[in-house]
C-alpha cells in the first residue's frame, strides 16, 4: 500500500511540475507569500532546523545507527537498511537530474542554495532516514508500550515535517519539491519493507 500511495503521489507532483499544472501552479505564490511574511526569528529557526536535518547530518546518523545495529543485533537487516539508504540517495539525484527544475527566484531565498529544486534533497533524505530508522527498530517498538510507540512516531513525523517546511520558509524549495521528497522516501522505505518480506525476514 505504501508503494502505491508513494508512486501515485510522486507521479501527480512530477506531472504538475513538468506540465506547469496542479500544485506547481500555486507553488510560486506560496513561496512569495511565505517570503513576504516570515519574521527574522522564523528564518533563524528554519536555518537551525535545515542544518540539523541536512543530508550530511542525516546520512551520518543513519550510517552510525545501521552500523551499530549490524554489530549488536541483526546484520542482514542492517544490510537492507544500507541498501535503502543508498536507494534514497540515488532516487534523489536521479529525479533532480531528470526534472531539472530551477529553484525559486533568488529574491525569495533567505540562504544560498545550489542545484535543482525538485525534489527537495533535505526532504528526501531526512524522511528516508527517519522512516528507515523506524523500520529498523520496529521489532523493538513492537515490544514496548503503545504510548511509547505513539510518542516515537509523533516525534519522527514532527522532525520530518520541520525539515521539509524549513526549506519552504527559507525560500529555497517549492512546496511540491518537499512533498515529492517525502513521497520518494516513502516509496524507497516501503520497497525495503517489501524486499524484507520477500526474503522471509519480515517481523509482521
């Protein structure tokens, strides 16, 4: 189900960008409105969030977590996680290259940014890493109280949302870039879950 939803969402967003329709029609207005109404404190907060949620930081966190998991718990599951992390990076670069969407105009950008806009690399990588870590610790979460599981999921969602929204606040990405990044992350991690089941290693 996750794969179907992710593919459908990404296809709609991608089609809108390449045909200049759908959400892409209102993307510029949203970025312009945010740039006109953002306060200095919000920009400062967005810079902190975007730095903490940068691909470099998130990849480091993922590598450390997967490495520890391979050492202490389940090497095969960690290998799948590393494969998923690699896939996240590949789909991010691949989609950017294929679509080649320019970033919002410089006048709206609160920080310097390079490269193409669609999808948001911060959104893809942060969501991908968070989802991979949730998938990795699923056996542990299944054994704890429901309140703890809910808290972990809520925190994970807030982290992903904060990183993605920070890119729009800073004017370096359009909303559809962020949404597409989340869709790609869900696609990759759902595929990892399916691969795990196909290999007979699923915990569900």
